């Protein structure tokens, strides 16, 4: 199957970037074709004049939207099936009343009866009872008059179901379905898998998701009983109950089993949504993270944070995007020399007027941005081919990226005006580096890490050091790294470290040994769901829980299924991006080396080129995509009679300015990329090698402050490697970085000079980090009994009297074990005496 954006396919790339001649290698377009070219670019790229998007970033979308995304439009007929199963069962148990008319005790009694009827051998009867429970969790919509009522009763019923032990019962059923080898082998034999192959799993996961999402939601009107139930539920999900692993690990194992091809019928969208919500519920969302960070800094004796980053970002305004009406097609038209001189002169005048950033607060930052150069366009094309090559490896084994070819540059001081949104930060090593250079210059020798002795240095250096120390920032990670170094040096004198059993710590311990497989599986699914991915025969099928049994036969049905498939992929991208970001942020707070361990495996599994490939599309079109049918969304579809769908109603979509989940996903992926590359020179060089600058620059067209901030951060860290010409032709982007991104006082990001490449430094950086991570994991989690530091018990009686933990079923077969392992084995006493 030929990809429409593949190199050499003769079709214009999906991102709208071509050479202005329909993909061929003809001559440059004539001047009279400029207007045609411009109109084509506007149609393919979307309007440059994108309005400011009124988007509020948070943990999740609205409650109704999060519930509606659980169901695909193909599942719509099952709402009626669930209702019928409930009503048939309810009439046999309760006469002459409806569910909402029952007293609470009667409702509890009925739920207990439902759970009893779940414990039957017949798979078909068990499914009917499970559907009846699902109908309760969906809000008994047959007895409601409005969407608000459906959501209210859904929440009420979910608390009631949890209090009666429904979640534990469904967890046992989920274990049975995961281990159901018959369903797996049946799915593997089928040429095409549909939603019929995952009916039982979808019902079970839907009930569990509705319970987690409804109970997780906190409201001021919640009763004391509900608040208590919420905390109990959180504890059950967080910790190992009844010698079982935490619930999140079971879901992770489902993801890896799905990706390995052993269970292609798993409804992966529901699994990922439930996994994301369970991690958010047990570990906490972004606001809880901020509160935990403040608390941890206080416990470590560190000064409080200067600002709340969430609030600062919310108060920022979006900048106007770069002008892309001029592009490669027109850059190939050589203007007269006089016009070129005029343009350079006008740019000089503009630069001389850049006295303060206060002027820029009221001025379009990108209004006179230079047009993209031919070199930059070619870089974007080369980058796409490079990304495709890298991501082909993701389908195979994860590989360490090739060594980069450049190194960071020398530091120079920058002057910062007032009115910047962020408080500048300085690291301890920045002060040490500044003093080392100053001492070499004025004294001729250095004093190592001593930052207090300033003898022999001139007065301006004293003032500089004072200013740097005023803005010194000590992170939690710095303290954790220092403690880890001390524990490595003095393991005996410092004793064993006391590790608090927090939900995050327990999750990391459970994930530790299979963590590489978990990360690879998530990235494989993300790659399959990305809109820029090409259809490949060896890629995993993520559409098993959206494709109907009978494929569409009319144009209308095909359009509906096309919207459903696109929506399905968008929801998968949303859940994976949010899940990975939450895991990284929580692990970083819990211990920096836990964060670095996850980060390294993401990098080795080609996460960086994957995210760049995702952004190598028309992001504005992706964010404003309307892959939804509002009349089919839950809970609307359960209350209103479904109107007749027409081609026009399907094309219209909703009336929203943008798609919340897609913008949410883009911001999450950018934050993820920032987390992976921050302070890592080797990974920053990967951004340069994969030609990320033009890809990221195009994302600035979206007028949303938070998205622009993280794009500018990614551009800032690689600016020094992009060369002087790039900086000269992107001065407005540089100004936007200066205005919106936090300053590091000694950072030379804007003044990079070409220096000799030192790739071995970058390889050493990654290797050192990996050695530190392995030492941390080995010290904290590998505790073999035969360690050289563990005491030896020489008393025969105490050794023989030790209690050994044997399997529960051991006493059934211990006689057979004795016969096989003891009585039937000959003992060579002479050899035993010789060895000891």
C-alpha cells in the first residue's frame, strides 16, 4: 500500500510541505503562480490566522466527556442490550417497582443477588448478569429524563456497587478472562478480529472503568461515607491486597500480552483508559503532584518554591504564530538584490528598536519572521525519512541512538529585564563553573567546589557571585543524588536506607523487572495510533474493539466507521501520553533514578523520533479535527432517540473551536519530550540530528500559550547547535524564547559558537547515568540472601528450625515430592564429605 506522504510517491506530503511543483523536480514556479501557490498552501496548511484557543489544561476533560470516550460508536447497540438484560433480571427479583423507587437497603439486597448470580458456570448467563451490573453503572438511563440525571445515578450506583464488593468480584472475572486460552486461540485463528471477540472483556473493563472514574471524582457535596469509600478504594488499588499485585500491574501485563500478539482480541483502548485513570487515582494528578512537591521540599529542609508553575502557565498569553505564507516555493524565486538589501536594512532597524520586552508584550512576536529557507525545508524532508528509519526499529528491538556529533558551548552572561514570568534559577554547578573560569582568568588556579572563597577576585565578580547565589535553586533531585552517593560510599556506617512504602514506590517495585517491556509496548501502540504512521503488515492491530462484525456496505456507514476509527486512535494517544507523563513526574518526585530508569528505556525504544514523527504533520488540522458524532456520545445517546444520520451531520461534527483531547495529547507529548531531553546533551543532539527545529516551529502556529511554551523550551535547548544563520533568520522566535521561557543566568543558549565535536563526552554521559541507575536499583531492590554483609547462622538447630514459606497446595503433593526429590535420589556420602 503506497503511503500518500511517502518520499517518491508523487503525492504532496501530509503536512502540506512540497516543492511547489506537484511533487516533481521541475523548474521553480513562475512569479505569476505565486497567488496560486499561496492559496494551495492556505488550503493544505489551514488558515494562518488561528484564533487564540480558550483551552484550560488539567488532569482530564469534563466528566461526561471522559465517560463517553470509553465507548466506541460501534458499541452503541449494546446500551439497549444491557438495559434488556437488567430489566429481565430485575422483574424476576422485584415486582411492581423500578430501580429508582427502591429504598437503599432493597437496592443493596438486589446487588447482592446479582453478585451471587455471577458465580455460575454458564458463560452466557454470567455475561447477562455482568451486563445488568454494567447497566446500573451506566446510570439506569431507562428511568432518567436528562443527561444530568444519568450522570448523577451513574455515580450513585457506582458507589453502591463498590460498597457491596462488586469490584473484587469483577477483578476475579477479569483474571479468568485474561487466562482464557480458548478465547486467545480463537482470536489468533481468525483472519479479522472484531468487537464480538472481546465482548466479555469489554463489559468487565467498562464496569471497572465507570467505578474508578466515578469514585475518583471528588465533589464538595459528597457524604462522609462516600469520602471514606473513596480512600478505601484508593488504598485497595494502590497496595497489594490478598497477596496479589497492584491492579495497575495487571493492566500493564495485559498491554504487553496484547503487543506480543498472544491476545490480539484485548480491547486495548479500554485497558489503556483504565490504566491511566487507576494511576491518576492512586498516585494523584498534577495538583496533588504540586502539593507533594511542596511537602517533600519542606521535609528535606529546602526553601519553598518561588511560584506555582501551573498558575504561571495559566496566566501566560499565546503569541502570534510565524507567517508561513512565504515558503519554499517562493524562497526559490530569487528577489532582486535591491529588495534583499532593503530587507536586511529593515531587519537591522527592527533589531535596534528592541530595547525592552515591554514593547513586545503588545507586538506580534512572529510578525516579521523570516520565511523558511530552502535548507530548512530540505531538513524537514530529511528529518521525516530519518524518523521513518528510526521508527522501523521500534517494530523490532529497541536500540541505543547513534552517538551525537557536537558538544555544548562556553557560557556567557545575559542581562534580564524585569517583567519576566519566571523567577531565574541557578544550579550549584553553574556557580562552580563561573568561579572556575573567573579564578583561571584572574588568579591562574582553581579551588574545586569551593564557592565561598573569593580572595583575589575583582569586585564585579563578587557582585556576580552574590546575584547567582540569590537565585540558587536546589532541587529535590540534587538532594537525592547526593544521598545516593553517600550511601554508595559508606554502606556499612550509614546503615540500611528506610524507604517509605508509598503507592508510587510499590508501583515502581512491581514494574521494575518488566519495565523495558512495558515501555516498548506502550510506544508500539502509540506508533500504531499516530496519524502520521504508515499502514504496515507487521504493525499491531489496535482496532479490534472498534471494528464491527459486518463491515459497512453504504457510504454513510463507512463515514461513521471512519470517524469512529480516527476517534479511537485519538483516545489511545491521549491515554498513553497522559499515562507516561504522570509516571515520569511521580517517579521523579519519588526518586530521581527511578525517573531516569524509565526515561532511558523510553529513549532506547526510540520515543524521541516517535514524538517528532507525530508532530511532523499539520498540527493545526489535528487539533481542530472533528472526529466525533455528538448524538452518539454517552450520555446523550441514552436519553434521546437517535435521529437519522446524514452525510452532512457526520461532516459537521461538533461546534467546538478545537478538539480538547488532541490539544491535551499534543501538550503531553511536548512535556514528555522536554522531560526526556532536559539537561541531557546527548538527547538534545538527537533533536538536532532528527531535524526537529522546522517540525517544532510549525507547531507554533497553534495559538495556545502552554503548547507554545513547551515548543519554545525544546527550541531553546538546541538553539546553540543550529548555527548562526538559523538564529539570524529566526530572531522573533528567539525573542519569544527570551520572553516566555525561564532563564538560567549562565546559560549560553542564544550565543552558541561552533566548536569541535566531542561525541565521546555524550556517550560517557549516558553510560555514567546508566551505571548510577543500575547501582541504585541493585542497592535498593536486589537483596540476595548470600550477600557478603549478611550474617551467617552456624547453629544447626536454628537452621533446621527456620520456617520456610511453601505454596498453599504443597501439603497435597508433599509425599510425591519426598519420593521424587529425596528417597529416589542416591546420596554419595564420600563426595559430600570431600566437598565439605
